[in-house]
């Protein structure tokens, strides 16, 4: 069920994007003839549940960016800084660049933007006077914690409602699925990444 203006409607396509089986878009990319029809139905329900979770995460991410007036990379950088501060870790521009997988120049632009809008501040590194460490401001940390952080933390309740055995099963499933869709299983992605790297350095 989706919202369109003041009305709701059933989008059968969106509700079944990850259905498996004949005529579902998987027959030409996945061999499932040895999977029983009932199992296919159950797997479809599971896949659609995962799709709904991703959609909820996307909507939360979009809402948080609008609330904080930041883009996706800004939000990811701030989240990294907030977690680092909570753990008592220092963060350098290089660490942020590695985390976001962006260049040093792009990192500088990002940090300049966040500092200009009073989300972060730079301090001299305690052991390397030529370097800086980055910290999130108290106001930004408080704002993120009281809004996005509180809602994100509600995931804990869903995990807490499971038994120990159920959590082990879910964890194993997520780890297994992560392995299945790892880019190491996608030669086309590696070729594209290598080509982009040659373009940047050429």
C-alpha cells in the first residue's frame, strides 16, 4: 500500500519486486527448478520483507537529510564522527576519506562545508602538529541523537524480541546473503572500478 497525495493505492509491482519463480523476472538469472513451490513462496515473502526494510531505511535517510539540511556523504561523515566521539577515538581527514571512499580533495570540500555550517571543528592533532583531528559539535551531536539516532536505535527492540537461537539464525542469514552479493562475485563491477581508476589517474 502506497500513499499518493491524500489517497492510498496498491502498487502490485512495488509490492512484489523480489518475488522469485516463473514469470517473476528471476527465471533467466537464477536456476530454481529444484526449489519446491512452497519454498519459493516463502522465499518471496522473505525477499519482499528485506525490500520493505531497505525502503524504510531509505525513507529515514531521506527524512534525516532534510531535517539536518545535509547530503548523504555529510550525514555519513557526521555519523562516523559521532560514533568515534562516543568511543573516545580521534578522527583525521584521512580516516573520513577512507570511510567514505572519496579523494582527499573531496574530503577537504566536505569538511569545509561542515565547518562552515557549524557541524564540526578542526583541532591540532596531539601527536602530529602538522595534522588535524576532526570533532563533531555538541549541538549537531545532540540534534542527531534526539531525532535520527533515537529512531535508528529502535532496531534494537526488534532484535531483543527474538530468542537467542533466532538471533543466531538471522545473523547467519544476513552474513550469508552479504557474502552472496559481495562484489567479488561481480567481475563486471571490478572492471568498471578499474576503468574509473585509470580515468582519474590518467
